[in-house]
C-alpha cells in the first residue's frame, strides 16, 4: 500500500477531491492520526459530577483504544480540580486504582507519595538520592477544562480550549447547560465497523437527511439547514418544522427569530455535541483500528418533559440509520472502481473543512 499523502485535498472546495482510500485503510495512517491529531487536541474525558467534592481521586482513561492514556482526576480540599498522570514516576505503576476520598496519592508498588497537586512528597529508601525530588519526580499535569457537566482534557494541546469550545459556548449562552444532568438510561457505548473519520464525515453534513432519515426530515427544515465553519470545527443549525418543541434564541442572539430544532457541533477532531430543547447529547468518537470505531454516547437532560419530541426525539433510530450508511461506505473503500469524490459547495463545506484540518495536523512539522 502506498504511503504517499492521501490527504491532498485542495483548499478550493470547487476543485477539491475527497481523500484517497489509503487514508482510511492503511494502519500507518491510523497510527499517525493518533499521534499527530488525537494527542494534540482536546477530548471529552468524564462527567464533572463523577468527581466528588473535597479530597477525592478517580482514575480515568483518556480516549481508550486510541490514546489510552491513564489519568487520575483529583479534587483537593479547596475544591480545585486537576487531571494528573496516573503513572508513578518511580517504576510506572498506577498510582490510583479505584475512586475514593483521599488525603494524598500513594503508589501501591513501592510507597512513593504525592500530594493532591501531584507533587512528590516522600519515597522510602531514597534518602541518599541526589537532587530528589526534582520536577521530573512529580506527576505530570494534564490540560483540563470544565464546561457545565462536561470535562475535557488534552495531552499536548495545539490550541487553547476556548479556541475550540468558545464559539459554541457563546452561541449557546442562553441555554441552561449548567443545569443539565447526566442520564445513564439514555447513555451507552457502542462500536461501529467502520473508520472513525467516515463516522465523522457522515455527521458533518445534512445532505443525507432526506435520503437516510425520513423521520428526522419531518422535524428539520432541510431548505434552511446550514453549516458554519470555525477554526477548530463546525456548527450545523437545523430549524424546526411544524409545532414540535424548539430552542427559541433571545433577542440579540445570532439565531434570533428562528425556531431551532437542533445544533450539531463537531469539535475537531472527534467530539460531537448535539443540543436539543430537552438538553444535549455527546458522541465521543474513538478510533480503535482502521476498520473499527468506538462511540461513547452520553445524554445530559435539563427538561425531561420534552424528551421524545422533535429532532432529538428518537436518537436510537437516527444512529441505526447512520451506522448502516457508514458501514456501506467502509465496505466499498477498497473497491477497484471507486473514484475520489467531489464536494457539494452548498452541503459539504463541513466535510471539506474537516479534511483540511486533518491534512494540516498530519503534515505539521511540529508533530
């Protein structure tokens, strides 16, 4: 299989062709995406309410299956929340193996101790070691951001969190996101037999709605459906048809005067936030291999009386329909007669933007 750049996607959407199949099929490109894209961007990590107040630690894994980075979320006695490496700086054992209230972190292997800020404070049999402890003996601190019920983290962020999330937060400032509560009954993990980027590409356009989602097409006005491009992602806006519940932005908001059935944001590379009148859902997309993807689906509700109505009324059916078409594309990726596609100038701007961002990260000399 050729290792030539399969993401030579022209910046001019009117001339551009979609990526070559090698991008989706070659294990080498899969590994490059993990190291050059996922390791340098922000990802959903956990629910904020999963970390109890005052002196509490919880082990978590960032992007399991791709980055698979062991971390520990720590809330100290002053209610400061941090994300630290969960790998002991002595011989690499996990420092925290189960959630619970703690005064300090203590490695169960040889007893090295850390305070709740991650600083190494003591170690048996190290009295004669020169320059101990030094900065490399402390647990590495990981970039962490908390927004409403959601926690996000990045190992080596290429950009500030607000450059990634700020545009969406400003757009949705009038909604009661801080009041949203995690709903376990409407949340699950599932796997899709397809490349992670195919799953994202399908999400990034409403082009397929009339053909793939007959019920959703009756709730969303396809004629007014639009996509906004932002530096690190895109926002799709679907206006409501009929009398179903809708988000009604206040005076002065960008969508003032419109009834919004749903906002659909992709936060590059693979976090999807979907906002409905009842609350929001999140899809954390995690590449497992070139042909398999895990999706961690989470629901957060602020108005349970509106559940089951409008564009966000039957998300299980929409997901089933999306999975069917994504698997179809995966099956045909290696077809000898498969050409490189073109982009619709009116309906696939988000897909083109996504591909251009991937190309930039994958060719960045700093990686």
